[in-house]
């Protein structure tokens, strides 16, 4: 043993091993058994292998040899005028198909950033990315477009894709036209195996793109803008009827967003900024990614020339010689406005100013915006713009939906940035002072010798108060997990203070533009969810802004109802997969979020607000349905009374509570087990918007987690 004695100076070595190794082992074990709040990893194959054939349009298509018949015809005619005419006609027809059906998700710029795109997971494809359609043959696009999300193979599951099955909606030639348009618009050619054919297609593409890079003025407007704003600039396009708000009509020289005083025309700088930066919450994109500053500037005189009210003509213009028969000013010396609305004497953001702003707001603004700023009209008057289009007041509690340039509520950093906050308040003040031309929103500063309708100080106080309305807003984010909180006793109403302890998750709502009777002009855009549970039951609180208490018979809602839309009852739903319809390991499996299918059914919890009509009063009701796909009727479970639901609408805000036992029992429904990630999705029907049946808003799948302690 003497030979094994450890020198006195090296005694620390074995002690290090004796302590470190067990500690490392303990740490490894603890990490392995530690509950994870990270959602299951969903691995998808973005470009799965092309199948050998598909059956659509009552025909079989061999995808290995399928070619775009339009491109084949064009290339057969060579570099001739006839070939160019066929090509341009196909692109124009494809453009109409795209903007009637596709741009809501894939965007005006074809960049996957349409105004509903943020509500989908996975997000729509970005065709501007050189790694997408430029790497694919046209047969691939034909397959993906015709068969949609349900046509994806197993390697591209889970079935979250919102891509509709377009062969049920479009004709075969329309699909080839839109494919031709896609490649043309993004300046790409498909993968073509024949080198000679590929060279010819590339040569045509290069020639077209060279010409388009030089586009300015009227030519540029017709190519990029007319599809929404119309060839004559009157906002009457193929897409306009399916958009809210409507594209701007340029013929009356009225523009909502400007920095000039209320009695002045819009400044050129305002037009430039709107085109370059786009308008948040509308279909107007930020053209800065595709157009140069010089190209944008070249559009301004085109916009002015569409005016038929002589607004942009100088005072000395001759009524007979300087205007055409439609009233357009034909010269180029348009009026240019340099005056800016004065933004001065800003009052600091403080509790005192907010309190004064609240008093002024309730006196001046509440008839349109409601007492809490959610846009719930209290005057009993329907609002419309100068063109007769129905308008709804802005929900001031959601800064992320505002059109103004500095949106302060999008993330925590902006909320705490004093400079951004002050600039946002200045933008609110400007809107109050200038008003919004063409809408019922008036100017609150006089541009004459008359007194201001609202004093300068009150305008600043109101601006501070309006900013404060969004301070506690929870905007949609990137969170995909809704976490529950374990409590001893579940609340029985949505007003219970216990809900304040539950973390809130806000999810974007998107309209069903996928199948059935589709919805293109939703008014609801988000739903906030909180979850509480105990050992026996689970409860969900659904909250959302809704400008109307849409229950037929409600006096205020009936008085402001759009006469062209039949009011329905507001309703909410939560959807879960059946217990055997999903898995999280070793790979993620989920049913289609559009009611699953026969092999992977879902369960739907549903609550309807009822009807207040004295002649046909219907109380609120809660129901449970089985769903087996969008082609199947929902199966009502009349004997299942386990769902308890209540709802309350107040000042433009719904709170709906849904509660049910955690154990799925023998129903096949999912059991809400702690530590398990469970797919969950939501739906809403806004009755004042005529939403019923498949016409409603919804979410794709998210994850529900009841954390283990």
C-alpha cells in the first residue's frame, strides 16, 4: 500500500473526480427528466419528391413528362410577335387568377407576405426566393397547386398547410396561366431539362426583365398597381371587391394618410412614403423591395393625373384646353403641396395627462370609438367613406394594427423606448388634428380663424390617452405553446380575478379562404387565450375585440348593421384531435386543422351567443361535435353535456369561458394530461359580418401544455 500513497500536494485530484463525476451524472439525469416547455420539433420536407402521376380534372397526368402547354406553344412559335401575344395574354389572365385567389396569402409582391400570411404555420411560400420555384419544374407547381395541402405526401406532414385544393376551384387552363404569371412576375424560369428549351426560355425572360427594369410612370403603374387600383385609378379592380379596406380611388384626390393640414392636398412626400413603406394591416405592400426611389417618384404624377376633380391643376389652368373629356388635367405642372401640419407644444406622457385625455376622449370620440376605444359604435349610426363603402372605427387598443408609421406595441423593446413612444404619440396627434380625408374621421384643428374644434392641449391629452390604451395589449407573437396554470378551484365566469394569474397568448385569426363558402373580408384578427385547470377539469378563457354584440335583436347592433349583410349570432369554437389522431414522438403527427379526416378525426367545442329577437329568442348554447373532414357534416353529440360555456360581451370585448372534464373517458376525446403537448386550434364567427358555417375566421394548430411541477 505504501507504493500507492498519493503525494500530499496531489490529494485534490481524486477529490475532484469524486465530486465532479457524481455531480455530472446528477446534472445529466436531471436534464433528462426535467420538464421541457419547448414544443415538439416538426420536421418537414419542404420540396417532397414529385409523384409519378396525379388524378385531377377527371384525367390522369404523368408528372414526369408533363409540360406547361402555354410555354410549349410559345416556344414552338419562336421569337415572333405571335409568341409574344400568347405570352402576354397568358400572363395577364394568370394575374387576374392570382389576385382573385392567391395574393391574400402569398402577397402583392409574391414574397409570401400577404395580409393574412402571419396567421398560417407554415407560412406561405415566398416566390421571390430563388430557392423556390426557380429550382422546380412546372409539373411540380401544377401538382402542388391542384392538390393543395391535402395532397402533400407523408414526408411533408404534419398537415398544417393552408394551401387549398385548387382543382376544386380553378379550371385547368387557369392553373397553367397562374403558373406562367408566377414565373414572369418574379423574373424566373422553371427548371427545364432540355438545354435548348431552357436557353430559349431564359433568353425570353432576360429580355423581359431588362425592359421592366427601365419601367417608369404609366407603364410601371399598369404593371404593378392597376391590378388593385384599377387601370383608370378608380380602385375598381379584380381584387377590390374582396378587400377591406378597399384600394385607394385616385380620382377624387383624397388620401387618408398625409402630413399636410386638413384643408390641403396630400404632399408628394406622403405619397412617396405610402408607396415605399406600405400600409400596415391592409393589402398595400411596401414596394421598397421591388421598386427604386426613382420608379416610385415616377408614379406620383400618374396618380395625380387620374384625378377628375381638377384638384391638382394650377388655378390658371384653362378649363377647355388643359383637360380631356373625362376631366383629367393633361399638363405636367401639377400642384405640389409644401405645407405641413404643425406639431408643436407636445405635452409629456404622464398619468395626469392620460386622465385628462380620458375625459376629453369620452366626450369627443366615444360615439365612434366607444368608451374603451375598441371601435364599438355607440351613436347608432352606420359609418361609410365618401364612396359609400362601409367603415369600422379603428380599434385603438391594438397598436399592432395601426396604420401609423411608428407602432409602439409590437415588442417589449419598443414599449420601453421613450423616443418611439413620443413619436407614436405625435402621429396620433397628427391624425386627430388633420383627420382622415374621405372618412367620417374629422379634423380637430381649425385651418381658419374659427376656434379649434378640440383645443391643442386636449389633442395632446387625447393622444397620450389613446397611446395608453395599447399599453397592456398582448400582440400576436411567435409563441406556439399555450401554457395552463394549476389552481385549486376553477372560476365560473370570465371576469374572475383568477384569470389574471394565467399567462395570456394571443393568436392571429385568419379567414377561411380555403374551402366551402369562403371569407375574404374579416373584421376579427386575433384571439387571446388563457388556461386554468385542476385535478378534474380544464377551463379556457377566450378573449377578443368585437365591435358589435352580434345577436339578432340587440338594439345597438341592429341599428348599425350593414343592410346588405344578414346578421348572424357570434360564436366561438376550440378544436382538439381525437386521442388517437395525433402523436408527438418519435415524429409529430397531427390531423388537418380543417376538421381532420375520417382516419384522423377531431373534437370541436362550440359556443353560440344566441338570439335576442323577442319574436324568436334563442338562449346561448354550448355543443360538442365530432369532425371527420371538411367534406363531412359535423356530428353533433346531443347527449354529451360535459361542456359548460358562458360568454359576456361588454364595450367591444368578448370573454367566453369553456370548461370540461380533463378525462376523455370513453368518448375517444383527448385526455388533458400534464406534461403532454396537445394540438389545439380556435375559430370565431363574427355575426355582424354575416359569418356562418364555413364563412368564419380560424387559427391553424398550436400546442397546449399543462406543465408538470
